[in-house]
C-alpha cells in the first residue's frame, strides 16, 4: 500500500506531476480523480495522457459535455467525467462495460457516481485547490501500481 502527497504551484507543475504518474502506469488500471470544480483534475489528466504517450497535453480537454474522451496513440486512455450523470440509467448509456473489457487506462472524474465494479487495480487521486495556482495532490495507491517498475 502506498500513499503520497505533493503540492504543485502552477498548471505546468500539475501537468508535470501527471506526466510522472502516466509514465509509471501500465494498462489495465482505473484512476479515480476527485476534487472540487477547478481543483485541477483535467490539468492532471493532460499530463497523465502525455506521460502514457496517448495524447499531447493540448489534445486533452474536459469531457464535461461529451462525458467520455478516448486517446489512443498506444494503450487506450479513456477520460470520463461523471459530473452530469444523474442516475444509473445515465451511467449505463456511456458503455463503460465495453471500456472495462479493453486493456486500457481509465481516468474518472467525479468517481463517487461510478457504480460499476472492476477487478482492475485502482489508484485514487484527490486534488485540492489550496491557493490561486497551488494544488495539493494526494495519491492513494493500495495495489502499488505507481511503485512497481
């Protein structure tokens, strides 16, 4: 079991932290990103996707309205935003069962609305807006996904 915390002082540092996380990931894995609006979840995801080689930072945008973005220059990376999901029926229409049938990295924002279960390793990341550009990023990695070579 591994837990860590880092504080970033700019969007660039948050993206760099994401790159470092992404570089250590191997599919399949589920990343659960929580934090208030504006906490930096999508900014961190830009770095994660870049670190995995799935997309450039500029290609990664918030899936707030489309709900799911797929980046696949290598292992597929799904970026899911459940903020607008109201109930199980809404969740069902996203087709996440099919996503979990792939060998992918799945990044979920607002994971408290995710009722699907998976046997994949799970990394929980909590982002907290501390000051204007300062974010606290707490990582809970019970399976040791980020510490295994």
